[in-house]
C-alpha cells in the first residue's frame, strides 16, 4: 500500500482518536499489555506506515504487499491485530505490526520526507537525492528514506509526466529536470490521495501505469523490470529521455 492510501486511511480512522483500547489481540508478536486499556492519542501516517500514538509509544502498522484493514467487520482469516474500543473495532490482516518508543520514532521517521505531508520539504528531498547521484532514478524514487510513501505506481507516473527514462542516472539529469521529477512525484501523490479521500478510482488519472499506448505519441508502452531493485517499469522509449 503506497503512502496516499495510508494517509487517507489515517484520516478516516480519526473517529478512534481519544478512544480507550478496551482489548487488543491477534497473532502479531507484540506485548499487548503495552496498548490495552490505553488511550489512542493520535492516528497519523508517515510514508507507508500507519501510526497510533499511545502514551509515549507508537503502534506502527506497515501493510507490506498484501496487507488490509477492516473497520467494524471481519475477513475470513485470522487477524494480525484487532483493536477494540467503545467506538467500534479495527482489524488488520497480513501486515507488519510493531510497537516502538519515542526515540526510535524520531530517529527513523521524518514528516518532511512524507510525499503527502503538509510538512513535506522540497529542498530537503532535492539535497538527499544527491547522495545517490550514480544510481538509477527509478530506484531512487522508491527509497523510503528520500521519498517516503512513493511506490511503483507513483514512480512510473512521475517519470512519465516528467518525460524521463527510468534508467536515467541521477547525476546526468539536469537540475531543472530533476526538480520537475520531484514536483511531478509530489503532485501525482496528492492526486492519488484525493481519489482515496473521495472514494474515487485512480484508474482514470493513470497516464502510463498499466497503459498500452503512449498518450503523446501512441507508441506501445514498454513493460520491463529495471534498475537494481528490479521493479516493473512502464515507460515510452520515444517520449521519455534517457540521461546516462
């Protein structure tokens, strides 16, 4: 689950803020006593992680590849984590669940790098990219320590909109083009978030991801596993410039 859907989820769960967790159970390997009978102080997201702030601890949920959530309902499988309050219950499935302390949270999670955060910092992201100047842009866009919340859909869409080939080397990309990639990544991520908040399909806003023909030149869209991360890329060889 990419960052925008997780952000939308945190907003939709706001009715559980200030609720007491009457019971917590599941097959997650955590100390349930740390959250039972405790108040949920806040629910928010950073990148692909959903957080419940509980006292001075943070319950961290990462949905991995196939994680899901049900609010006041069940799936036909064992819950990884179930939180029960007077306001209802939340069930998580096929996800990673951890409880971390304040120090660990501050050291590893930065709202200024969250692609859909109000605190997102363009210049900070631009500076961080320089650490990976010899790497493929298709890989760097997926590094959560730079683009927190960006997944494969956003990566493909941003590069297509910026007209940059996925195998372009960061240091070979002109600065104005690199800045445009960052802005396109941010803008598409916000559109992604908007669709989730409005319960709208993202499909009509897709330009290249799982699209057959380029909307600019009508050539076939290439589909290949590229970069060191070997993730699927959708791109137009004619319209997207290779900087190498």
